[in-house]
């Protein structure tokens, strides 16, 4: 295979990031686009991935290359579901190499540069991944929006909307958080139902900043953030009960909450060597090297 470019992609429920590099790993440019979580649809995922790739070539100042001379590694939310993987790969453009895994794996390899460690990623969704010194892998959470994703932006937003539903019913006292949700969804039962029918993972995640903004004014918002911190702690404990692995907490929500973790957990925290797109490049380069041997 004559590969001129390698591309690492991080795709989640809110956005997609594509990092363009030379075969030796030297980064050339980066592009961003809309969500590519597979739970939101395979067609949408490829549209946004291709858009992010095009933006990466533009940022690099080089003409877009045909897929046949590019290898692409993708860490996508929802890629752990076999039916979604198969559907996604069945319509893949004709890249020289396509490597698909979930965004938890790429976050781990990016944060730890392939070395042993644990990562708890809380962004739009949440997942925990660990690589132990003996090569054993561990995964915690990552069950997806509606089922899991505890501590994530979508989880916070969904909990906030449920609270506003109860307040609208009179089952909970209305407060600053419910009022803020109503400002987005509408206050009537009909408006709230219509908003909820349209909303997806990204829509709920967009409400998460309200929880942070209103923490000091709304008791339920404060409860939600305490529970999100507990979720991060539980992920970290389940990944590494011995507490010996270095730990990275990442993602938009994780970064805002990591300073609230228990002292023993904070002592394990290290700075990430890279991000999920870097991890996709690490795994892709490993796969290409193995293919040559």
C-alpha cells in the first residue's frame, strides 16, 4: 500500500475531530465537524467525518487526497455495538486502511501514549478504560445514552429535564434549574414533550452547562454535580481497584469536575499525553506496522 497520509478521528455525540498526519506521525492539520456517534446514524457519521477530514486538509494547506492513498483510524462513540460497526464499515469510502474502535479505547491510548494507565472520559457520554501492566484491558461504563453515560453531559441534561418535568407536574419544587430548562424547552407540557421527542444525546448535553451555572442557586443542580463526581470515582475504582495505575480524567465534564475528586483519587491524576484523535493515530500506526511485518 502506498499511503501518503494517515488520519486519526475522534467522534462523539456532539462533534468530530480529524487529525491529519504524515505516515511518520508528524501532524499536518486538524478539522472539526458535527457529531459522528454511531447511535445517531451511520450516514450522519460518515458525512461529518468526511467534512472534518476535508477541513483537516484545508488547515494543512494541501489539496484533499483521494481515500485510496489515506489510512484512517476512528474512535467513535457506539462502535462497540456490532450491528453499528458492521453498518458503518459497509459504507466506508475506499480508504487504503480503515481501523475502527470505540472512543474509549482511543482516549486511553492517546492519554497514555500506549503505556499502562486508566482513563475516565466524561464528555457528551462517559466511559472508563484501563490498560494494566500485564496487558489486560478493562472497560467500565460506556453503555450509551439513556442506559448509562453516568456523569456525562447528556446524563446531566437528561436528569435536568426529568427534574423540570416533575416540577411542571408539581412533584418537585420549581427552582432556578427548572426555570432554565423551561427557557429552552418551553414551559407547557405540550412544549416539553415536543422538545423531548426532537432531542438527542447532543441536545441533552447542551443543557449540562446550566447545571454548573446554577449550582450555587439550585439545590438539585448541586446534587447532580455531586453525583457526577461520584460516577467518576466509581469508574476509576472499578477500573483499578488497587489504585496503582496513573489516572487521566478527561472530557468536557470530566475536566470541570476532576478537582472535586477525593484526595486519594487526585493523587493518581496525571496529565494526558494526548487526546482521542492522537490515540486513533497510535492504534492506526501500530496496525500498519504489524501489516508490514
